[in-house]
């Protein structure tokens, strides 16, 4: 059922680079008049100068009858901000849901008791290339090997801000495991949840940050396929791609090139050009959350249960890196 936007207040909590993108996409792509609630009080005047409605505090929402909120603050604030906004309505939280599993079970209990919908913003699920991969994955047959790479250069991410002062650089909430969590999410979305992981983290001091500069992960799917991931902040030539090999074909997705290539064992190739820009994915994700016309008939976005598992998986990866051993993924909902 479509949501009548004249009856709903759509809120964006946090108005940095990510929050501002949400505000612009909601207004310019979806025709929604969003309300920004910045973390920094002085930011309200800046938002109003950009023709956005702005509130100083979440408490001001008490006068609004129907609210749906997007949390786009730093990772360390996600749960606290989501708690505040759950009082007013459904919530979409930027990835990852939290920096660790501590407090996640309590949050889930509150969300369930309040009958609020909580989704987590892993927008690559709305990438047209990955959606095509998901449709064509059965064509490869019995998968035996999956390789995923997401590599880029952190100083190039935001030209207007010193990367060493961003949340990415902080050990408590940044690092590639949390920052590049999209890769963990789509790996699990496509190939299923592992019960244990192995991980090696690296920080050779190249960037002068506290958090890990690189991560290499390994696990095995229930079907026996070995999945390996390379994530890093130190590669000058960006790459984001996935290769899945099976007994009948190999499927390759290249986000930078905007292609999906299926190569059958006898050599026949199927090449599809399916690019998605960031705003396309943000718009599709927001449309599904807000139940606007054009939202997918089958839900795509990451649920609270899926997102909680991914936080537990990340915690297990950190545990593996510290111990040098395989680490079991905890049942976060029972902790």
C-alpha cells in the first residue's frame, strides 16, 4: 500500500554528507518534503538556507502525528538515535546498525514491542547489477568459489574533509569491516549465513588512522562454497567486484564498469550493462521504506534480524583477527 506523504513527516537525523544526500534524494527524486534534524545545532540555519525544513531536536516531533525517520549519524550514535526515533514511528538506520552487538538484543525487543518497522540501509541491495546477479546466480550451478573485492583510497572519499577526523578513522566505529559492510551484507544476502569466520586485519600506518586499513575474510557456505573478501582503504585505483564460480558457469559483477558477465563452461558469454548511481540506489531504498509507488513487490531492504546478524559477524571477524583462529558468529538476539 502506498503512503500518502501529505500525512507523514519524513525525518533525516544527521545532516552530514550522508544525511544531506538523503535530504536531496527525498526531495529531488521522490518528491518528498523531508525534515532535517542535525546533530550540530548551528546546522539548522544552513539547512533552511538550502530550502529544507529543520528542527533543533527530536523532541519537537511530538506534535507530528505520523513520522518515519532515517538515521544518518555516525555509527556510534545509531542505536541511541534509533531509540529516540522509534517513539515516533518506523526507522531506517544507515549501515551498520551498530558498532558492536552490545545492546542490540534490547533494541530489537523495544522495536518488536512497539510494533515499529526497522530496516537498515545497505543500499547495494538496490544496485541493478547485484539484483541481476541474484536472478542469474542459479545459472552457475553448484557454487564452489566466491571472491569479493572492495578497495579504494580513503583520502579520496571526501575532498572537503580531512579523512583522519572522520568516523572512518576511529577504532571504535570505523575501519573497513564497518565502513565497507555492504560487501558482508551482499555476500550473505546472495550466498547465506556462515556460522564461523576467519579474518586478518592490517594497519601498516600508511594513512595515520587508528582503525584497520585492510581486512581479509574467509568462510564456507552451507553448500560448501569458499567465500573470500578483500576490503581496504589503501588502493589508489578503486575496484568493487564479485566473482562466483560454479560447476556450470562463472558470474562476474563489476560495479565500476557497470557490467555483469556470465561465462558458461563451453565459453558462451552473456554480458549485461547494468549500472546504478548512488542516488538511484538511495532513492529505491527510501521508496521501499516509505512504501511509495514503485517500491519492489518483494522486499529487498535489510531487516533488523539480518542487520543484527551482520553486526555479530563483524564482531566475530574482529575476534578472529585478535585470536588468529576461526570465530563462531554469536546469536546476537539471545545475548
